[in-house]
C-alpha cells in the first residue's frame, strides 16, 4: 500500500510503500514494474494507445530508491511530458504517479530484478565506485550509495551528478547530509547546465555538462575504475525521427558520458535488458541480472517513514 508520497522536485515524486513486516529480498540497484492495466482510471487511455500502436501496453520499470536495509520500499518517478514534434505518444502512468497517487492505495507490483547492481566481490576489485548520473538516473545509484554506506563500509563513492538547475536536483538535501555524515566515504560533485550562479556556489559545483576533462580530473586511474553510469539516452523515437530525416540522432547524456569514459580508456560493459535502454541505463563494469520472480507481491498496510529512488516510464510513459 502507498504509505507516503514525497515531492522531490517540480516533476519528480518518491512513492513509499508499506509492505507489511516481511523483509523483501532485493539488491540495491534493482527495479520493480507496474502494469498500466492495474490502473482502472487509465483504462480508456490504455485501450486507445493499444489501438494506435497495435500492441499491448507493456509494464513500466522503476528503479528502487530504497535500499535493502531500509524498512520501506520506495521508487522515485519523474513525470514524462508530451512535447509536440518530439514525443510520439503522450505518457500514460507517470503523470498519475507523480501528481495524483493517493496515500493508502494498494498497487500490485512485480519484482525485483535488474543488472545495475554491485558484484558480491566488488571489495576485492576496487575500493572506490564512481557514479556518473544525470536527472533521474540518480535513483539506482542513490540506492547503491545508501546501502554501501550502511552495509559495505570498505567502499568509497564519488558521485558526479548533472542537472539543468538546482530545482532539478533529486535528493539534493539528503545527498548533502550523507556527504557531511560520511566525509571520507562519499564525495558529491554537481554539474549544472542552466544555473546562472553555479560557479559561485562552492567547490562542489561546476557549471556545464560532464566532460572528459572533468572525468579525468576525478578518476585518477581510469583503467582500474568501476563506474556506474545512468541517465537519459537516445530513445527509439529519436532514432526513428532522425532516420526519417536521413540524419544521425543527436547524442544525449548517456551517449556523451559513455564516449567521454571510453576516451579515458575505461572498458565498457553494458548489459541492461533491451527494453530499459529507452530511459535508464548503461552501466560500466556491472553485475549480471537476476531472474524476475514469478509471483506478484502486493504492497500492503500502512506506515510513515522516508526510505528513500529511479524513474522509468517505458515506451511513451
């Protein structure tokens, strides 16, 4: 059951579920899925999109914002917007989750799985994890960072987080609190592309995008680095539009960041499920995905605690 909704930014909300007293088995970085057919108020919109597309609307995947050691299960959802000429279909689930989901509602969920997790033996390979993120790509990394600070204290973390403005930063206050609480374990650097006063905000803020030069400055030994990279990437709709214009699609955050990491000599290993590449996704040096459970756990009962997410509105919201 929905225990609480927390407004993170103007278009992003964390949804906390109370699931009873049972401890849920998942890893930091895993995702769950929500099926649009489980929302009666969306029935006519779901049916319309299925008629237009000629196929059934698939479940949407959302990274877990919570960590396994926390009491509540949580996801963070960023509202997808319909932009004429840029978006092929209007979003379906994300506006409801971000704006209109009521406390106390029961929701069937499916999970938990995903490749964006730390290997069990990561401490034997490195003592530092680098997180390169943009926008809601912070969500699975946030889960990993929180869990490691609580349960895997040998690891250090460097988070390089890109957004347009301060108003777009998800978990900003809590990230500052964690960095202050664990100064030897967590370093947070923000890059802001449209914040006019970014350079006057302190040494932990940079103006502009994440570049090869910035990564080189922060990653002293690229050949041994373990990097988790997550953020907006080229969608299939971007590719279709570019193909129709006989052009190559313009790179987005994910493509630019991976190119910069590759230029530093960091080997790339990408193995997220194909359907997640629309929004989530790519990890460098990540573990293998586990199988999706056959059962459908249902969030139930009520509680009240901040357990802090990822967004993932697949195939048009």
